[in-house]
């Protein structure tokens, strides 16, 4: 089992993060899954993404309003429909090879959901799935979205957890394409106190390791272990 290499990208634009993902996907494909990576980030500027089933009419604001708010729009190869990524939301993109020992795509999606449920539990919140849908709900709202892409058995895209209290950008879309769907929730809103993205990331990393079968995550800039050589 390879180590999970952790890349903390802080705040980064959507296209820049996608370029990094594609580079790492190519590396994992080339080495046959001997490496695995996890990108943690917040998307800044804010972005509305349309998944493979996304419909443009599920964006409720016109281009002029989106431009005034500084919100980008991107088509995405991930599964699902329309969602928002913005500062205050923790985004995690695991890049690893599926196949023997790691299950199916649907099993992988369930593992990502379970990692979110475990994170919420660490904050004293109860996360749950809903039959026939993908993602995680808490309280009366959806708190995390999951949308993945797989190319030649290597995953990219991933999950997003609403951490900060400001979820106003979701008013600009029909979340997941479901009119009248439950409100969007965040960890900070449900707890009645501010939780930082960095604090949520501290809980997400071990939860993802457990859900995906890794012993630990190693920072990308970590020094080699004692006795390691460049040979």
C-alpha cells in the first residue's frame, strides 16, 4: 500500500487546482498506482461547477451578476450536477488508483461519504446519507457534496465540506439540481461557533486515511525517513 502524499494548497483558483490534479493523475497512471495523493484546499475565487449531469438553467444568477460577485463558472468531468466552491469550504481531492484491494467507484464514493460522517462525529454532529443521492446531510441541510471522476482507474475531484458560516453563494444555484431541496448547512452554523477550515482539515485527513485504507498521510514537503537514500 503506497503512502498518501498530502498537498496543502491553501487557497487556489479552480483551474490551477485542476491542472495540478491532471498532472498527478498522469503520474499515478504512469507508476501503476505506486503513489497516491491528497490535495486539500479552498477554491478562491469562488466558483460554480457543473458536473457531467449539470444543467446551465440550475444557475439562477446571470453572467453580469456572477461577474460582479467575482464568481467563476466551470464545466467539470466529475459526477453530479451543480455546486458551489468558495472560501470557508474544505475541498479534498484524492488521487489514487482504484482496482484490486480498493473496490469499485461506487464503493469509493461511499468511502468518501463515510470520511465526512466521521469528521462530523468528531465535532459532535450526526452526518447521514440519503437514499438515492450522493453526499452527506446534517441537521436540516446538505453539508458535504461528493463528485468524482475516474480516468484509467485513477481518481480525481472528490469532496467538499461546508465549514464556515457563510453559505449565501448556494442561493445562486439549484443545489444538485433539486428544486425545493433542503437548505445547505455548515459545521459552524450547526455548532453555533466558528470552525476554521484548517481545524476541519485536521480531522479530515485521518478520517480519509481510515476510509481509504492508508496508514497515514505524509506531507509532500516532508523530509525522507531516516536511512532513506536517493538511489
